[in-house]
């Protein structure tokens, strides 16, 4: 893949502005925390792994202007920076996990001075970036084993290179399968209301010359009933210790349909997307976004003014509907409470 979704460039964070795709390919250069926070909030950078990397880079952005050797003042700035970044979006646990990894650097080096801490934090952020590249490719290799020649696959939202550092989670499975010479096709759900499937997934897959067909979200059931879907792969924003999984709104619907039609349904997600501190999906916070995302399309109103809107960004798929969870360590299968702990706990 030749897509650099997010990168640290000479003291700035460079991100692809995903709100402009597929019509325009533009970068945003974040020179301050507010710009980055807004970029995360409005989905210029999105996808759980990419948000995690953005958080780590954001810490560097927040502390790089600190002058002097006063460690207490430095730590105050550091923790305030972490706290501020944590308010950008609530559901993707990678954001909080990567901030915790940055906090661990400070906690594990109590005697380090300001200069040393800055260097250690920079090293950790770059390690987080590099780890995402490695993890995604390992997931792709494991997931590609599930893809057979002539298979018709289905996915929702965008769990590709644009959602990670450079390869993807669910789409990484397709990239690995193509690299192995397998012949298959992909149906991409458009993913209302922000059309990440139409705008981003189709853009990615066509770049890689993967046979791709776009469908409206409400066409999935008919497609399955006609025998046109053999397997489903989706990403994840947070996975509870029992296997319940939060992903883009509409994922739960696909899982229910897949169960009815006997179609394997797989989640593809790294260790950093697991939240082993919670027992079930009932405790996953679900982000609700502004009503204009539903009442307007491309800036034009498509609903009567004053109508009430319910706009959750994610839903939770119960573990009992999930065939397996593809991770960098391998494929986890039921019973999830036991096997998640056994493989990644």
C-alpha cells in the first residue's frame, strides 16, 4: 500500500483529510493540539488504529514547545495534553490505550529529567506507529487464509489503510489475499450517514484493482438471500472481554442477517482494540453525532427542519453472532471469554 494516512513530519502531524475523499486528495498539517482534536472529531482522521497513532503523535505535539527543566510543570502539561486528547471521541478504545502507553513511559521513568522524557516519549510514539504497520500485515496474513478463490466478500465502513497507518484491518485481509494470487470480489456497503464505505473503501479497493461493487446498506439482506455473499469481514472500534464488538453503525444489522443466512461473520482487529476491563458490550460508550449528518447530504437538507434525529456512530454486535475475531496473533473463536484471554490476555 502506498497510502500514508498519518505521519510525523518535522514537528507536525500530517494527515490525509478523509472528509475530502474521493474527490480531492489533500493533507492537513496539524501544528497545534486544537487542530488535531478537531481533525479527529470531524473524522478527517478516523479508524480506531489511526486514531490511536494520532493520539500518540498528539502528545508529542502538545509537549514539544515546552521550554526549561521544571519537571513538575512539564508533567502538568503532559497530563493535560493526554486528558484533552481523550475527549475527542469516546468509542474507539485505541485512543485511550495509546494514551495510556504514553503515560506508562512517564510512570516507568520516575527519575528521568525533562529532556530525557521528551526523547523517550518520541521513541514510544514512533514505536506505536511502526507497530501498527506490523500488526496490520500480520492480521492480513491470518485473515487471508479464510478467503477462497471465487468468494464474494462483504464489508461495511472503512477498515483499510485509511483507518490505520498503511494497510488496514478488514481490508488488509483482502490486500493479503490478493497478494497471494487469490481471485475474489468485494461488496462494499455505502455506510450511511457519512458514506465511508462508498467514499473511502471503494476508493482504496479500486486503487488496488480489487473487484469491487458498491451497494446501499439496505440491499445487504437481498444480496445474501440471493446467495451473493460468502463471507463478511468488518473492523472494530472496541471489543469487550466477552467478544461483544462495537463497530460502525449497521454492523450489528449485517451480523444478524449473516446468522439468518448461514454466512460466516468475522471481526478483524488488533490487540489495541480490545478492552478487557469491561465484561460486555453493554459498557461500551457509544458516540452520538450531530443531527446534520442525517438531515443533510453534501450540505443540502434532505429532511424537514425540526425533525428529531437519532444518530449513533456505532452499534454493538453480540459475541454470539461473531464467527471469529482475526487478530495479529491468530483467529480467536468461541468461547470468547476464555479464548480472548488465552490468546491476548
